[in-house]
């Protein structure tokens, strides 16, 4: 069922600004904590397991809660639930700043993940209500750029805050930004009037599906979080991963039989949603791989601090923003299939060029392949996402976007674990520690930064050179995998997508018109 059409409001771009501000702060919070972990370890104090769960609790809550939040948004109103998620995010940020123990910070980060789980899919679900089918790709491009911008800017902001203020400032920073986004969203976004009258929003809530999905994703993500520390053969990993897959298989079996399922599998029957979502997952996997190795390379090999690392990642975002700005007319001229395939090819080219990096190469070479990667990311992800969300009916927009975001989130977590193992394999294969005492060798094998610390302590330039060369070798292996998968996705796009239709035409008639002016 589509909502009644209405003229374009000049304030729709301000409404988009409110949505992008909310997802920007989520992206910032996802990475800003990474630079604060050493400080938290010293000031709280926190051991290594607690530090791991400061990040892991957030990932678990985010991954688990997106599916039910999407369905609840369809039932009770996207705007209402989005504002609730923003309020929860702000309150959790205050709690994190006031926490006096590692357990308090873990609890705050977990609640932050719940708030983010509402913000991410519901802000995307609102886009088709604010923009018509012609402007939707441009709005998605801006929204996507905001989510990506938070990744490199997070360490930059965190590094600056920690240099000038106490550790709680990395949480307190969220509060005024969330307050501004909340006020703007409450004023500018279309209301939820009519949600309760839409066909299909009533019926029993899928409590069993919610429990099965939560347990399955928890087991899968929990086992994945343990892989970097304990390895693929650890007993907890060997139990958690198969258990998670079995629970998710039971979840899918249940969803096929529920009258109002948490995940409507009929969405996958639509080619636009199915292939758009799958291609977006491919793009996200490759970019997450790049973003996983890049900060470590910039800091561990090139010697940049947290602030410098964030600044040096900006060419990736510059390429993304340029592609997002130019993508809409290019799609209109060449068609979504051509642009998605071109973007994936550029993404592959950037990753494979980065895979030729040598230990002696400087930042200039990295900036070159980062620009290519960002251009490819922007050209591919915007039309692919437009295909997916543009096919969603009005009464299932929240469930559809939450499914898209959940698949990408869980796929990103699993991908980073697999690529992290590959990075570790390449690093350990080339690292030379035969001459070192056992304790020093163990520290050097733990990470390139650990090897640098040992090398400085022992005045061993050869160890530092070996560690840098070994890390670059492992990074190159990761980038080869990202590049090859991107090329495979480019071929898939050519095979499965229609030949000469634009993203907007492919979803014509399926994009729900806006329910009312945000003015």
C-alpha cells in the first residue's frame, strides 16, 4: 500500500540532515572508543577481557536488536521509534561518561548498541517517505556518506578529546549532537499518523522469532569476537559458531510459518531487494576489510598517531562523497547495472592496487588507492541500496531496512574475523623472532605495535623492519581477497541485473510515496 503523494517540501533536505546527523554520531561512536581503550585500561582499570567486551557488547546489542526494532517501527511508527532510539543513545552516553568501573562502561556501551539498532534501520526506512523515487538515490548517497564518514573521523575526534579532556569526554561528546538530531528529527520528519491503520501491521508479535534470532546472532557474533584472541580451533569458537548457525536455521524455518514474521522472507522474492541487498553486502565486506587493516597500517607501519590516522583516512571518504554526488546522473545515463559493476570494479582495482604495497612505500601511494576504493564504494553502494529499499512496501519498510542492515552488520563482523585471521597468518608467516627471548617474541608476535615496542626496548632495528614487512604482507593478502570478491560481485551484477534500466526506473511503482510533507 502506498501513501498519498504530495508536493516536494523545500525542508526535505533539512529532514535528511537530521537523519544523517543521527547516523553520523552512531558511526563516530562505533570507532571513537578504539582510541580510548588504552586510557580506559589504565584509568578504570580494565583487563583485556573487559576491554574486548566494551566493543563486543556494543556489537552484540546492535546485531541482535535491529530486526525487532524494524518490525516494531512498522507497527508503532518509524519516527516514534527513531526518536526513542536517539533518546536511549543520549542517555547511555551520559551513563558511560559517569561510569566509574569497567562493568559500568560495558553496560553503557551495550545500551548504546540498542539505541544504534533503532537509529540505523529506521532512519533509512524514513527516507522513502521524505523523498520520491527520483530523489531517493541522492538521499541514500548522503545517508551512506554520513555512515561512512564516522568511521575515520571517530579516531580523529577521540584522539583530540583524549589529548585535552578526561576519558569520559568520548561519551559526553555524543550528548549535544544527539540532542540536536533529536530536536531536528522531531520537528522536521513526517509524523507516524496512519501507521495504526495500515493493513498488515497488526497480528501477534513474533516473540519466538525474536528469541531465536537473538540467540543465533549472539552465538555467531560471540564466537566471532573470540577468534582474534583464541583462534578458530578454540573450544568456545567451535561450539558457538555451529550453534549460531543451527539457531539461525531454526529461525528461518520458524519465519516461514509465522503469520507476522520478524523477517518477511517474501522480500527476498523481489529481485530488486534480493540482488541489491546481496551486492551491498559484497561492497560492505570489502570496505570493512580495508577499514580493518588500514588504521593498523597507518599507525603501526607509518607511525601516525590517532589524530593523524583519522586524517590520513580522509581520501577514502573524499572518494566516497565525490561518487555519491556524481552517482545519480551517471545512473540515469548508464543504468544501475553498469554503475554498480563499474563501482565494484573500481573498488576491486583500489584494493588490488593496495595489495601491491611494499614496506618502503609511503602514504602517497596509500592515498592513491584509497581514493579509488572510495570512488568504487560510493558508485556501487548507493544504487545497490536504492534497489533494495526502493522495492519495500510502506508497511514493511522498517522490517526490510532492518534485515538489510542486520545482514550487512553480521556479515561485516564475520568478515573482519576471517580477514583478521588471514592478516595474522600473513604477519606470523613473515615475522622473524628466532633471536628473541620467549617473552619478547610473544609480544612481537601479538601485533606490529607490540613488535615495535620490543624493538625500541631492545634497540633492535632488524625486528622493527621484519615486523613492518610482515604486517604489510598480511595486509596485502587481505586486500587481495577484498579485490577478488569485489570483482566477483561485479560479474554477478552484470549477470543478474537488468541491462538498461536506472535505479529509479527499476523501483518505479514500488517506492512508497511520502505520507505527508515534513514541513
